[in-house]
């Protein structure tokens, strides 16, 4: 079943969520965030599912937020941005609170919200041709989805600041070296090795798995929500700034030139 660019499939005890807009490099729009949040809330109550896997269709995991939805504008811009911000916060909250084991299976470039969602997952595996990028300051924005806390915690302050403040990319090998991912795989082993491993893991005792996850996550849950609330407040402000508007125009110009 595909809703708003989010494909959902049950594979035995695994719920597979796929970003399915390959024609737009799997960018995510407001309806996509809403659909993702609803899926995560629903699977939290599904006793038949042990593991939630998030991946992308085609060559990209996701290119991040679909900025065309902002460039298209709205009759009431402030209301539009507030609603979008609320939907985004609910989606991130659903991921934080999801009791199932969450695994980001990063099949290719992982940009913006893709990278920050991956950091929120319990486990991250990526293909050797993947990279992670958070070009927030390039767009006149700020870190999102708890990355202001999680990136320094995972990567260390210096490398986190290179990504969050300077928009520098993190290669698959660097991601492994800095403990952002725990496995780097070759794309041609996805069916022969990676998926059989995931299916095997999905047979672990589900209650034990959920309780163990809750014990690990409880130490940082309050901190995650503090980060999410602070980031969301600043993001809401940034969307109305001249700095963001100029960055968006520059982004659209680069995008149009790349099509020539």
C-alpha cells in the first residue's frame, strides 16, 4: 500500500516502510510526513510486527524535505507553515515513542530529514554508496528531528558541527568509523544476506525486545523531546526570514541549472 509517497508492506514479522517517490529522489512532503506518523502510531499497537525497517526506492534513501511545497506558497503562509511544523513534530514524536525495534536500511544518499530520522532509529545499516548530509544552514534553517542532541552524542562535537553547521557530507565509511551506522553492505548483498539477517532478527522474543529497547531509550527520551521542541520552535521562525527566502531562491536556481 502506497500513501503520499510512503509505501507500507508487511513481510512476515517485519513492517517495511519505503520512501517511494524516486522521480523526486524520494523527497518527503507534508502528506508524506503525516502518512509516516500514522503508520508508526499504528504499528506500535500491532503485536504481529517485531521490527520496523525504513528504506528508499531506487538510488536514494531520501533527498530530504520536498522544498517545492514551500516554493509553491500558500494563501495563508503562516498557517501553512504552522500546520506543517505540527505534522512534522508528530511524525518525529511517533518515531521516538515507537516501541518496536526500528532499523534504517539506507540504500543510497540520505539527506536532511533522512539523516536525522536515521539517527533516531535504533539501528542504522547503509550501503557502501550511501552518504549522509544535513545542509540546514545552507538553506538558512537549523537542525531538526533531535539532531542538535543526537549528532554530537553519536559523532562527537567536532564532526557533528561539520555536518550540522558547515553542511559537510559523511561518507558510508566515515559513518561506520564514527558509529553513526553499525554495518556497511554492498547493494548486491541486499537479498542474499541483509534481508535474511533481518528476518532472523525479527524472530527474537518480541516482549523481551521491546522492554530492552525501552530500558535503553528511557535515559534520553526526555532530552529528545526537549531537543525536538526547541528545534521546531526555531524552524518555525526561520521559515519566515529573508535569509531562508534567499536560500530557497538560490536552491531553486541551482536546481533549474542542473536540468539544463
